[in-house]
C-alpha cells in the first residue's frame, strides 16, 4: 500500500503538470529525453553483455516514463513501477549494481536499442510479430489489455457509440494500432496521437478528444489516483488488444537474453513475480507461467 500511495502522488502531479502545460504544447508532443549514452551496449564479441554491464557498474534501459509501469519518481529520483520492480529483482539476481533509464518516445525505443543508446527496453512492451523482426524479446513478464476512457457523463458509453468520436492514443503502442484499425473500419471519426499518458489523459479531460484508448493498468491506476479527475472508464468493455509483456535486447545479445530468462523463470517458480504483481493490485489473471510464457524469437 505504501508503494501505491507514492505512485498515486506521482501520477496526480504528472496529470496536473500536463494540464498546466496543455495550452503550450502540440498534440504530438515528444517525451523528454536524458541525452545520448555512448557507453550503452556491448559488442557481443569476446565477452557477454552481462560481463560488460557488471564491469561498468550499471545497465541502461529505455522507457517512456509512464506510471505505474516504468518511470522516475519526481520526489525521490528513484525508478519505480511494475516493470521496474520486476527488473530490479532480475538485476539483483544477475548481480547488476545499478539501473539507469533513458526517457525515449515509445515508438522510438527499439530504434534506439539498435542504435546502441541503451542496453535494453523495459517498458510494458507487447511482444508482437513485427517487433520480433527488430529485436529479441524475453519470455513473458505478465499479460494485460486496453481500456477506453471518456469524460464523466460522456455520450460515448459503448464501442458502438464511438463512430462520431475523436479518439486519442499513444503512437507506437498496440493501443494506437487498435485505434488505427477502428478508424479504417469507420468505428471512430478521427484519431489524434499523444506521446505520453499524461498528455493523453489531459486531452480527454480538457475536451481535445472525446475518448482515448490506452493501457488498462495505467488507466485504472490513473482513475484510482484522483477522484477529482473528470474521467471515467468505459464499462462494460471487452479488450481487443490483449497482449503479453516482455523486455527487448539486440539480436547479438542472445546470451544475455538467456541469462535474463533464467532468473525471470526462477522468479515465476518461487512466487516472487506474482508477489510483485499483487503489490500493484494485480491478481493471477495477469500472471503467465513458465511454460505458457515462452517467447519464440525469430533469430
């Protein structure tokens, strides 16, 4: 509960900040970055990536900095979130001393991974066929799906009613692809992209869009964080973009992938991973076991 209370405070502050800045930004705003990291990555030649990471004392990951998944706590400066807590335990077992995060737009994270700006992508990324063409993915960390949010009291109360709605979504996510499909099928009127969750929620709250499709976990957390937000989750609602979450590494870092998977599956077997999910209010419906969670990579 202490962790959830801290997450609540962070998300509320992010939303309030985004509202204050809404008049200054465009609808496709770019997430802040921390600058390039020339030390990220290894050559995969004479020694493994894990050995190189241990030698320099830290691993660099990519995230779009969205609570409650993988983000930096604005009060403490510490990394926090569901994915980070899972990854911290992985790093502990692999004897990696420190995690550093580069904030990168979700749609660019695999590009920057292959540009060697980071060692790994850790940000609730769905394991999808097209992404398997760009990188190797770990076994499944957990599963989840999308949800739709509208203003409280909105006329848009069902999927069928969205035909006249302007929809918001975050580019690069499975949810944006779902919205694109809805647009092509005439199920929504227009689609607008927002580069992070805070600006997406603000767009709905301020009436820039009629509704938004987004991560179900993030949305539930956002609405639970602040009852004063003039937002509501569409219900009943059956998710279409149910996906399996994993982390990504470069193709040449297969040895490191195997090392990560080994401890990840240990965490599944000894109950650690399920406990982390439960600490964030998630139940066994989000858990994926060792055998069911195997990822078949293309390289």
